[in-house]
């Protein structure tokens, strides 16, 4: 988890530095000047709106990379410590079977038999579990989907009440910060909204406030994953 925290800090810092630049432009205006000083390009209002809109892409990237990275770290620990199928928790057993069995894929008879044979070899031979856990519904992560996803793996998010309230509080059109980020990111990625129009409706101050809430929330998500990993809750619990 050390690498995940390091990567999270670096990505968060990148976004904050970018926001500092946007704040400077918003407060003072700015021009691009060539190294020689002979050429100058003014940063117009529309370009500034475009730059603001891209913050939604940066933030969503931070959200998805954090959650996927944490899940992958659990899967790595399962493989590195040699955990076999029968020693997994029920949640991770289901996840492994869904991934190895490709249950969401329309497989033909031959491919289905191949996957069943692979699963059988793991079970009979007590092979170490090795797979990349799927989050499902990529591109749609917000606070509700994150909670739903980690719950599927038996992970409980213990978020401080004040922070939970902040992440759920409506900021635009009945959406909290994470839901807004997910919605704006998808609208931009799918061409449903232009960057100029998207950035025109928000201020740098708004973006800084939402970023602060999201960063705090993701930091707590990482902490919950760390507790889960250190407690080895991905293993089957034996009731004595």
C-alpha cells in the first residue's frame, strides 16, 4: 500500500498545482510568452473554461486509479502469500469464479469447457489464486458505486460522519462532488458536452473545494483497504 499512497499523493499534488495555475489565471489573467520573448499568446476566456473542465477528467482519473489500485493490491497479496481457493473469503471466492469463469461473457461451448477445466485444475491442484479483480461498470465510479463495489469484496468503508456528509451533500443538480465528477467526466468523454460549456459553469473556487473533499474521501478509502489488508480479511474465517 506504500506505493499506492505514494502514487495517490503525486496525482493529488498534480491536480492541486494545476488548480493553483487556474486560480492565478482567473485572478490575474495570463499570456504565453515564447522563450525569446518575441511572441505572445493571450489566454482567452474560452480556453480558461476548457482548462477548468479538464479538472473533472483529472479527478475521475484519481478516483478510478485509487480504487482499482487498492483492489489489485489485495489480489497481489493473495497471490504472493500463496492463498488457495478454499482459504479465501466467500466474497473473494465469488469474484475469482466470476473472473475465471468469464460469467459476464457470451462464451461458446469450447471456450466454456476451457474455463471450467482451468477452474477445476486450480481447485483440485490447490493452485495459488492469481487474477485481476473486476470492478464492473468502468467509468461510473462515484461514492455510491465505490461503496457497492468494495462491499462486493467484503470491504467496509468506515468514513467519518462529517466527511460522509460532505461527499453526499448536493453541490450541483442534486449531485454530490463525486457524482458530479463522474457525470461531467462521462459527458466530456462521450462528447455529450463541450469542454468550454462544462468549464463555463464552474469557478476555480468550486473546483478547489470539491477536490479537497474528494482527496480526503479517497485517503479514507485507502486507509480502509489498508486495515482490510493487514487484517487479512480476504481469508476464510474459521469459527472456533
